[in-house]
C-alpha cells in the first residue's frame, strides 16, 4: 500500500473527525445521520493514520509530495 495522503490532508481529516465526534457526543447530531457521520469520522481517522485513502487509488490522485530520485 503506497502512501497517497499528504500531511495537510491528514490534519484536515483529523480535524473534521474531531468536530463530528464532538457534535455526536454532545447530541447536536443524532439518529441515522449521527451514526453515518460518526462512522465516516472513524474512516477519516483510520485513513489519516495509515496515510492511504482507497478512493484516491483508482483515480491516481495523491496529495503526498513525492521526492524525486536522481
């Protein structure tokens, strides 16, 4: 699994996950929408830790800076 997420992308995902978790656990967002958002936040955290987004792979998209070897 090749890394395809840069540090800015990882930080943004972690911030979004933290905001969603805060909204969910303070009962601002509840019900089915709350569950869907908390699962999505979990996916964001997981993909941030492994630096790989499966949705980027089929499209060849990468936010990770690539070091050129000479």
